């Protein structure tokens, strides 16, 4: 699924994949990839690449939503599932 939004770089596609992931076993990996893509974009912006205020807000909002996703996914995991600590360590 390719989601293209005007004014957003490739981080948004990776973020959308994490948000839309419905396999709890894959959430941690998707969130990690999304966080890295967002961090890379923030680094580009800090290095002087121009972006609108909208994208900067979108990046912050995306990180907050990923945090919520991890919290919710952790509550949905059975207690004996080994991937729960991995999700928490992705924080």
C-alpha cells in the first residue's frame, strides 16, 4: 500500500505501515522502522533541509501516535508472549 502525501518524505509510508499493521507479532518491528525513518527525517531537517511547519508537527504527532500504538499493542499481547518486552524496549 503506497500512501503519498504532498510535502511529506518517505517517512510517512513507513509510519503508515506501522499504524496499519494488524499482526501484533509485527508491530514492534514496524514501529522500530517508523521511528528510524522519522529520526532520519528529523536529522535531515536539523541539517538544514527546508520543511514546512506542518511537516515538523506531523513528525512530532507521528512519534506520539507510535508511542500510543506500542502501549495498546502491549496490553493486547498475552502475558506469556515473548515479544512484549521487545515492544517496550523499542520505546
